[in-house]
C-alpha cells in the first residue's frame, strides 16, 4: 500500500512540474544578452544586453477575444496615448511554431536621448502574448537582427 501511495505522489509531482514548466514561453536568448533567471511580475521571460536593451515576454488574457489584427490595432492606438510614444512602423513576424504576429515600433525622446520601444503581438488560444523590447535607439538598431531571431525562436505554451 505504501509503495502505491509513493508512486502516486511521484506521478502527481511530475505532472505538476511538467504543467508549471509549460506555462512559460521559451526564447533562445541572443548571444549579446543575459537571461534574467527570475523575470518577476507578469513576465515569463526577460533578458538584457550590456548596452541596456531589454527583451521581455508576458501573457495576458485574450479578453475581449480578438485576433492579432485586432490587438495590434488597439495597441497601435493606445500606446501613443498612454505613454506619449510615436508610432513609427509595423511588420509581420512569426514565432518558431509559425504563430503569426505583428511587431509594432514606437519611439520617444527623453532627456538622455531617443528610445525605441518594440511590441510583438501574438494570440494563441485564450492568451495574448506580448514580446517587448526597449532601449536607446542606436543600441536597439544594433540588436535588431538578434531581436528578430529571438522572436523566430520563441515557443509559446
């Protein structure tokens, strides 16, 4: 009887760990970035470069239920109003799983220079996934290829 309880406990523990591991996105961290082990808050992934460009991925409820086109339009309109950023461009992107998304780019002038904010938008089922990048304009431009590769490497649970 004890052996069956122990086996059941091990199976339940293994299933719980597998479920927890599947809740976070997987992203191949670019070579010039360091992955932050405990991303904190609502982030499932975070990394930073030596020149302070940050990458972060978080999920939200897809509520109201919308597709990528819907959420890209909402964010394209709301980010400038809420944060005083200027929209500059957008482009179609895909994750490593082939999930189609939209990458929105914004800029803002601050006291210490011009900054770029990139926002990748992806919808998978009931979840809205946001791939965020922020940093000084020149540094973000220098890492653009690595950022696009990170998006292509991303796997969403």
